[in-house]
C-alpha cells in the first residue's frame, strides 16, 4: 500500500511544472460569469475541462444548463465502491480594476512561491488539484479506489442561478454518497483546516419615499420629513448598542456558542488588535462577549450593504430629496429559517416606518446555513488526508460566506459534504492580485490523492449504504 502511495506521490512531485502550465492555460480563459460579453469564454472554459478530464481517462461531456454549461466527468460505476461527487466552479469574478494588478489578471504569473491570476485559487487551481490527483491515481495504478463524479459549474460567482434546475434535470447523473467541495481556505499558512459550517443568506431592498419630487430645502425645509434621515433612523433601529439585532424572531434557530465550541475556537491563534490593524479599523466591533471568530462563523449578522439618496455631485445642492434607498442582508446560521428571517425583518421595517414618509421593502434569497456533521466517517478520512498532504492535523473552522451549491446538495440530495479547500486567508480572492500559493497547490494535490484512498476505506460501499 505504501509503495503504491509512493508511486502516486512521485508522479505528482514529478509533474509540478506541467500542473502550473495547465493552470496558466485555464487562467488565460477569462470566464467572468457576471459579464455577458464573456459568454463564449464560459463555454470555452468548460470545454477545456471536459477535454482535460477525458485525457485523464474520465468519461466527460458538456452538460447544458439554462446558463453556463457544466463540465461533467465520471469514472467507475462499481457498486462495491462508494461514489464521490467532486464539485468546483470554473467561472471567476470580474478582474476590474485592472490597473491594481501587478501582472495581467488573465496571465498566470509565478512569483515568490505563488501563482497570480484571476481564478488561480477561486476556483480553477482547486479544480485542477483534483484532476491532477485523479490523473496520478489512474496513471500509476490504472484505477481509482472510488467511483468519481466531477461537476464543475460556471455560475458560482453569480449565485449559481441555474444550478438547482440543472441538478434536477440531470438527476440520475449525480447520485453519490458524498460531495467534496474545494472552494474554501485553510485557517492559516501553517494550519490546515476543514470547514464544517457555511452561513445562509437573505437580502432586502428598502425604499423610503417622501415628497413626490426633490424640494427646495429653503422654501420647504421644516414642513416635510427628510427621507434620508428617516432611512438612517430606521436602519439604526435594527440593532442596539451591543450590536444585538432587535428584530423579533431574528435569532430563532441560531444556536448560542456552547462551551466545547468556545474551547475549540480559543485554541486557534487569533490576535484581535492585529486583525483590526489589518482591516484598517480602530477596533473590532460586534456582539459583546462572543469571540470574533465565532461572530464570523457561527453567529448571524444583519448588515446595511449600501445606502443612497439625495444630491451627490460636486458642490452643494439645497434639496430635501424625494427618496432614499438601502440594501440590507443577513447571514444565517444553524436552523434559522430564511423565510422567517425575511418576513421578520420586513415586518419590523414596516412597523417602524417613521411618520411622514412611506417605507417599501422587497426581499430576496432563501439560502439556509449548512452544518457539516463532524462525526461522519468522511470527515475523519479528510483529516487523515490533510495530515498526509500538509504534515499536520487540520483544525475545524466555519466560513462566514455562503456557497450556494452546498445548500443545494444538502437540501435536494441530503448529501453529506466535506469542505476541503486549501486556499490561504490572504489569497485576495475577488480582489486584484489574487494568488494561489504553490505550496498549497501541490500539497493540495497530494492531499486529494490520499483522500480518495481514505474515503475508499472509510465510506460504506454503495450497495451496502442505505439509499
Ligand atoms: Zn469560489
């Protein structure tokens, strides 16, 4: 067994340059899902992956969706082996502003032990990590220890709008025992991690309307309520001075941080002052008595994401504006029901509408939080694989962000999931100068190669599993 591992690892270690060339070729396709001008690049990128999968020895094809196609690959259909679905995405965030990049965003550039480029770590590099690991198994051993389904979508960065309908449409192609998602980061450079919770998300648009048009503030100042002031009061009324949300039922289903979790969090190195300095704020802020990591991963939030109204050009314009608008969103945890939270906040905003203006609220989004059960054998398998790839046991962390497909796999298929990403916290995903550390990339390939073996040993085969 060890010899066979040596062969796989030797294959991987002898292929680093080629892996980098592949990643560069993938980065060179500007698959920006948010921009319709890149439509043909989406398909080109999906085709690149389909071809790559078929070179490795997977059966692969382009699966149409209502939006960008899926790149789909499959190996094995042996009922005595478990089936594992590997999820990733080939679309990327827009690269603007271009002038802040030190090297062109769509030209993978290696410097200081990193490869720079849009999508290098989110998520092209992490997708290729799996393809490289699968290839190493197939080249060296001629087989895989598990049945594999690879699903790489092209709309993650815009909230995966076509994902669920495409899953339903191709239902029979995605029957698996487990999903592996490599689209997250580790805790720190020297601390590998498994992510065991993902927050949910809901949104609101709030519009406060006053006079039917902007009014001269000299003639009419003093007799109408200013919509900007009314909106500011309304938003400020959502929380108290301790940063607790005052909306009734908002916290329903949100677990408090229990002692075991508290102890686990306190074991992680975390410097509040350093974090504040890095973020450029005079001090951190949030729920009193709750550790900042717990506030980011395991507690809900309610934020104002944008606010506008009135005159914003140069100089001054003395008006009482006709309206003011804001965008709000909440991140959800535990068993918080997105519909309950959506309605509760809407009702609160309408009930607290200041006199003299009209308040309208539109809501959107139903993404629930997902908790990954830590006692699932796949989590132990992933821990072992990470130790072998990075020489250290992983810690358990949450992610404050929301990954739409994680919610879909959970809700539609009830699939257990392992979130095993290897990005670093300072990779600047979504920002200029996104990078992927080569150490993480290559260590990640070894981790994934070992993970398939560990899963083969720890997961029940399909024919034995209750389905
Ligand atoms: Zn991503």
